[in-house]
C-alpha cells in the first residue's frame, strides 16, 4: 500500500479501493465532485464510528490482512476446481484426448492464444460446465 501511495498509480483493484476508503477516513480525498459521483455509483456505505477510532497503522494492517485472505481463498477454490477437473480427465482418457486435440488445433491456428481464444473452444466449455455434475 505504501508503494502504491508513493507511485500514485491506480490499477482499480482491491488495494485502490482500500486506499480510497482509508483516505476518505483521514479526510485526504481528492476532488469533491468526483468523490460525490463515485459515491452515487458505488452506493457508498459510511463506516461506523468504531473505524474512526482505529489507528491508521492498525487499520492499514487489517486491510492488507483482508486482501491476503481474499487472495488465498480464491487460490484455494481455483486449485480445488483444477484438481477435480484433472481427476475427471484422468478417469476419462477419451474426453482428455478430444479436449487436447481442440486446444492444440486452436493453439496452432491462432497467433495470439489468449482469453478470447479460450472462450471460443466449445468442447472445453462443455467439459467445464459438466464438472459440477460429476461429483
């Protein structure tokens, strides 16, 4: 968070939201009109009085801890889904082979194999959608 403050760079992520909330608490917010527009867009909820009593260093530590917890929770979920997918692909070599062929063909035919190219793979989408029903 300190590095983000020094560089004054916005990435519109959880860290920026946390810094915005912290700056609002400390009365260091920027343009009032811009802040009001942001308020209306996000339906900002005013923090209760207790948050104003927490020292800045402790509040920043709490924000960082929550960001790390959210990151780890997402990581665990993703790794679990990947493990289940790989397990079912190992149990079904015909599905695994067909999926491998589809991905290989798409990779060979595309110069930029990116997110959008992955979204155009119908069999991969079918496999992904069937995973929750296999357990």
